[in-house]
C-alpha cells in the first residue's frame, strides 16, 4: 500500500496523512491519533521519499563534527548527547545526518547542507565565547539550535543550555559551607563558553565569602582522565595543598580521585571532590550513595530536548521568534565530600 492508497482509505489528503505520521502540530491530535492507529492496523509504513514530497522537508537533522586533536566524535559526552537527540528524531520520523569535516571546514559543511537541502535544521555543538557559526547560519538561512550559548554574540538566536555559572557557584558555596578555603578548579577548555561560565561561577562564590582566587590551582584543558590526574597531582604538590577540587567532568574527576589516592589521602575525608556532567549512560554516578558529590545534568536528556526544540522550530517555519531554554542542575551528595580537615 502506498501513501495515495492509504490516504484514500482514510478519506484524507496525502499531505494531511504524511504530516500526521510525522507528528506535526498543524494536524489535530484526533486526526493524528486516527491516522497512526490505522497505519498500525493496516501495516502501512510511510515511504521516506513520499514524506519529503508531501511536506517539502528533508526529514533530517544535521550535526557537523570537525576532526582535530580531540574531536567531539570520540567524546563519550557527545555520544550520549547524540543518543538522546536520536531518540527524539526516531520518534518524529526524522533521520540524523552527521557530517565529519576537517578542522576549519565547518562553514563549508553547513553551506553544503543548505545548498543540497539534505537537512531541515542543524544542532550546533561546543559553542565558543566568540562563535562565528551563529552569524554564518543566520546568513545561510538554515534553521539551527545551539547546544549551549556564546557570550560574545549579542544578536538573538535559538539555544538550549544548562546554567553552568549557577551550578559552579552552588558547588563552590557547598564546599565553602563545609569549611573549605582552598578549592582547586579542574575546568574544561576555557575558550568554550560552558567552561568560561563555570569559572565565573566558581570565582563569584569564592569572592562572596572573602576568599582569594588563586590562579595556581586553576587549570583548563580537554576533560580526560589523564588530565584530571596530572592537574590534581600538581595541585597537591603546592605549598598549601587544596582541601577540595571542583571538576568539570566525571571523567576528569576519576583522574582527580586517582591522584588523591596515590598521594596516600582519602577522598571525602582528607580531600573533597565535587564534579559536573556525572550522568553518563555508560558511567553513571548513581546508586544508594553515589561515588561523587555532583551537580547532576543528564547530557542524554539535553540531547532529547534539543531535538524536540529544533523539530518544533522547523514546524513553526520562517519568522518564528528564537527559542531559548535554560535548565538548572541538581546538586546530589556522594561520598566524595566532607568537612574541611582541621
């Protein structure tokens, strides 16, 4: 059975049937439910090409991933985001198109997607403080949603973000309330907007309680386990070692914990650790008593939500106002924190 025959059995147009199966909001809930039920009963599966002709859309969401020294495509955090976005796309009958490019050629990939019409919109990853991709995509006219924000861009654009500044402010104040005065920051790359905001929250919390911001125990790099280990080892060897670490990723926090143990110290008793981005599918910090105290933010849930927002923007069409959404993280207690040692 093709789309024309299926639509005839329902007494509806092919466009209405195609939109109903695609979950578009311009079709009433009652019609959408009826069409979907009949599709199940009759065993009808929509033809992707017919859907594209009926809707005028590619039925695809794009992701541009540049290769480089530390490409997103091998990052487990990015993989979790894609898994979440993929769930949303599958439910809405959208495909995901991943364009892997050489470093510095992202603009060409976006232009090619727009020229070919191979995607209806794109999700922009890892925004920097000054990110030229936003102006580029606006000029191209390709719908886009930024996962994160770019502090240096004043013009309105659509984004979804976690309140990184607030998360690190709260985490730092949690540690100062426990009596910690020397708190090391093991941050992500600070040209990235999320890491910049995290540093601001950390510094703001220290200054609020009258503590000095000490650059010698603040580091910034790709969030790997070896980086966490090296940075923590260096901090622990300073004249006055930190009594606590604030870490940007559970992956780096694993390295911090290893360094503390190798130094003959007990995590949570001698040195405390608070981490962020702890809710990874393959490396979950859950259980009755989590290993780490953390500002919890599910990257997979973020992927799902970014997919939902972008598909809604595509359905709304041109002229719709920018979509923005900010999530707060949840501070969860684990065994990695305790009062500052006397």
